[in-house]
């Protein structure tokens, strides 16, 4: 695992996510879309192990990773059970590589409804703020 991860993220609740993302990258467009969706939220920290190399990007609150951008077109969110069910019913896909509560969305698809990233970011933020570390 990359060793320049902030200490507050190196916790058991984030271990599976960080392990999965280690070595992966995120296109600047998908990272930018996630960043813009997170702007209206309160206490959110963004982390990328290497911005110049376009590595993955994670968003956290209270030390809990709640969202990330990876690849050319993928954003993922940690959601509670109710919101996970809604996300799956509205085009999201399970993201079991990071755990049971993760759902991914594919961005920038032609002839496909635009993903409401602000909505999902807000729901992930609320879910993370309610989790115990």
C-alpha cells in the first residue's frame, strides 16, 4: 500500500478501500466531477497520493472515506442500505471490491441520463458522518 496516506485515513474502516485503490489512477475529468459534487458539503477532505500522476482521488469526512474517483469514468460512494438500494435501482452498480456499502456510477456515457453526483455525494456524506469509526 502507498505509504503517503494521511494517518487519519489509515483505519480499519478504510483499509479495504485503500487496498483496492493502491496503484490505480483517476482521469482528471472524473476527479474534477467528484470534486465539484463535493463542494457544497461541509467537512470534506480530498486526498490523492500524487496529483501530477493522476492517481486515484478519495473524499473523506471524520476520517471515513465516503467517495472516490478512479479510472476514466468511475465514481463510487459509501452508502447506507436504503440509499444503496436506491442507487442500484437508478443505474449504480455494486462495488464489492471496497465492501458491501459501496456503489459505483459510470460517468460520461453517451445517450445515458447524467448521474446526479451532488445527490449521491450528499447521501454518502450523511452516511459517513453517522458511522462510528
